[in-house]
């Protein structure tokens, strides 16, 4: 029910580049979310953390926070689009509840929450 399967995760630079170039972006202090309506990426999600955030340990922690926020809320999200979550500097020292609040705020702005 709350699992995040391998089939749901975006893989490969081609998929990331396609969503990055064609997607609509929404941002707040903690995250950037890119959304694209495309049958090819339907129900897929990707997680990114750039090298500006820090070393591998820090980047992996930021991605874990984003992944967990998505995983716990994925059943309330629309599944007709592809999503990329990009972490910002705020998430480096953030607690999970702050990351989840930022994620849900962006989902509301992007109209990803099911009615």
C-alpha cells in the first residue's frame, strides 16, 4: 500500500531531461517539483539532489527525506503525470515533518492532490 516499487521510480538521464525540459515547475524554500503530463512517465517519480548541497552522505539524506514524504502521501496524489523532486539547501538540516509539510504545500500548488 505505501511501498515505493522500482517500477515507480524514474531512471536514466533521458527521462530526467525530458521531464526537466517539458515539465512545469513549482518551488518553495525546501523543494522544487517538476510535473509533466505524459503517458510515458505516468505514475513515475524521480528524486534529485545537486552537488551544491554537500557530499554524498548529505545528498542521500536529502533524497531519503523526499522519498519518504512522497511514499507516505502517494495514495492521495494523482497518478496521471510524472514528477521530479529536487532538494534545496533547507533540507540539509531539516526534520522529516518540515520536509513533508513543504512537499504537501507544493503538491497543493501543483494541483497533484486528488479531489
